[in-house]
């Protein structure tokens, strides 16, 4: 649950301003705010926004960066769940602000607090034992709190194998939220056969499985990333027919068949570092968000880099944050009248931090 201190429609003058005017205003307000301001920018943000970021990275990495700053205002250029995580980890004096409240995440929205409670109740009765929930950090604070309350932990795409190994050692069936693909791909890497996995459909409230209940070790939530869902095995096969010397590198949010067919699989950080460390002349088709792919192309002109999906578009909700919203947000800070402040409910905060802390301890 979010408490929005203030939220209003962006004034028309920001929407009518030229790019040069907006950039000049952002530069001036950043300078005036000085150390009171820290702007973290997620890798998937537009270049026009990233140019003003004080740090770039994945969501959890940016939340941790923000915590270490003395800044009073954390203007998070990302989406809802990222700003929530930053607020969960923020110091008492810090306010986390999202420049555009429409910047959400379809994956995070695929699991609600009510749905997880229904799932837990139904499956606990069915299996005669409680499930151990773990959740991708790409989830709402409420889902993180659900996981923390029932003994689980959060995971990132970088540490998912380590956290899932811990969870398997607890001797319980695992419920993995909200991205079925990261859960499935991680489990396969750990040697769990597909037959020992089932998928919970939160809309129909049914468990889809191919094996008997006693064989089910991992229950995957039926959720996905709308961006990574658009990469297919057919695209890989077509690429290899046309450009056989191009290596395919994808994010583990892609579906199982794509991950199995790719040459390299890993987190956003892994993708960036693999391309950075490759020799000049290397060729990559990248299965992740288009803003990042285009930025990699710009930063590595000595390499051939393209999207795995030739018709790929940037993430719609990530692109909500633009120069007008950033300029408006910073102007409101100068006026000491912040808009779109993200504040997680205290009850949710307590349990969500438990889930995050367990991950750090693991």
C-alpha cells in the first residue's frame, strides 16, 4: 500500500517546453539542490533521462546506492516497485519520489496481496503443509511483505540460484513469485526437472501440473515480464540462419525455450559486463529491453549489437518518465513542495524488510 503525499497533473508549460529548455532547467535545479538530491536511473530508462542520473543500475542496486547517500530527496527514475524498495531501505530523513506515478510494472501487477493469500490458503490445505514463498524483487512491497511474513526471502536475477538453494534446504515446497520464467530457469539450473514444477494461475485459482502432488517441488506463479515475453525461439533460429556468427545473450526472464537456445543467459549486469569484456568485433543479439540494447550499441561502436527481436519496442511503463516529468519534479523540490512521494505502509514495511534482510543474510 502506498501513501501518496501529493499527486497532481503535470502543468502544461512543461509539456510545451522545448528539449533545450527542459535540459537547462534540470541542470540548474540539480545544481541548486546540490547534495540534497540524488537521482538513481534504472538501466531501462530513456537516454534523455539517464543523462541526468547520478547512478545507473538494477533496482536493488540503486536502492542500496540511495541509502548510502546523505541526500534528502531520492528522485527514482524507474517504476513503482523500485521506488518502494528504495523507500524500504531509505534512511529516516530521506524521501523517495517517482516523477510519474504511471510508471508501473506489468509483472509486479500480476500478483496482489489478496491473490497470494488465496493461493496460500488453497495450496496449504491441498498439500497439508505450508509453502515457503520467495519473490523476485520485481514485485510490490505488499508481496515482499507476504513473503517475509511466511518465512521467505526476496531474490534478484543475479542471486536467484543462491536463494533458491537456501529455500530448497528448508525442506518445504517453494512458491516462486511473480515471474514464472525466472523461477523455472533458475530451478532447471539447479537440477530440478520440469515435471516437479507446477504453475499457479491466480486468475482461475487453479494449479496446472503434469505430475502427482507428491512430486511437485516448486510452484511457479503465472506471471511474466511483458518485454522479455516477446523473445522467441523462432527469432533465435532465424538469426542463426541469417547471421550464424552472432551470439545470443538473453535475460532469465525470457521463457524456458529461449533460455535453453541462447548462448549466454544472465542478469542485466551480466549482459552489460559480458558485452563490455568481449573483444572488438564481437557480435551479439540481445534479449532484453530496447533502451538498454540501444545504449550498448552506442557505448560499444567496435562491436555489432542488435536486439534479438527486430521489431522490439522499449518498455512502455519504463518510458513514462521523461524530461517534462523530471523537470517538474525537481522544480517542486526547489519550492519545498514535493510531488509523488512514495511511502510504504509501516506494517508492510516491517515484513518486507524481513524478506530483503533474509536475502542479504543468505
